[in-house]
C-alpha cells in the first residue's frame, strides 16, 4: 500500500471547511486534500468488498472522480461517514455490474441496528424472521427502509420517490430500524 503513503503537509483545516471551499470555488486540489485524508479508509472499504488489490486501487480513483461531482450535488453533514457510504455503494454497484451480486450477503449491506448476526448460523431462518418483521412495520417505515437499505437510495431520493419530507424519511428509517430490532429480538427468543 505504498501508493497510499504520500508525503503531504499536515493540514489542520477541518473537513467541513475544506468541503465548503471546494463547493464554493470548485478547486479540485482542495477536494484532493480532503480526500487524501481518507484514501486508506476508501481503499479498505474497496478491498473488503472487491477482494482484489488492483481493482480496489482503481476503485479509489474512480470514487474520487465521482466525488468531484457528488460533493457539489449532495448536502454532506459528516464527510467521513458520507464518503464511507459512497465508497461502499460504488463497490456494490461494481459487484452488481460484474454479475457478482449473489456473493454479497445481507450482513455487509445492512449497516444499521438490525444487522443480522445469527448466533445459530442459520441465515435462511434469520432472513425469514427479518422478512416477517418487515411485514409488521407500518407502510411508511417499511417503504423507507426498503428504499434506503435494500435499494440503496439516499434520503433525498427516498423523499422524492415517496413524497415524504426529508425529516419524515429520517424518522421513518430510525423508527423502523428500532421496531425491526425489537421484533427480531422477540423472534430470536
């Protein structure tokens, strides 16, 4: 991973300031300074999903290319978390386009409180319980969770597709995750 270890000046400018500067002026060098802080994280995410060093290195560069556009289009509250999700989604799209989507298990895709961790090792039974619990959610929560986690839409896309406000979408997802966790815990007992 020597290509990740570049010599760079220590920059104590916070992420939000760099991102704002980039959005205001469009200077790719500023975005590059910000991205460089997280290149190892992005590479690690890519390696986790793609399982290939060269493909992961290529993905890091492609993610930066996407970042040039998406950083100006999306409202980003926490760059670190947002970049992680962007990287993960990029890798998942690569796997899907390569026809490898069956290799992705639900543990890797679902990053929320209802991530599946079957103690008995029976994922099929666990997935049935998840499906059962999803059906028990109110329609707004079920639809929001399905679009956000399973169809990988961002909050804004979920809001546009459902007609809910952004705050409603966030609330439906948060409450839906909690209700799923409660239901899954009851199903496990």
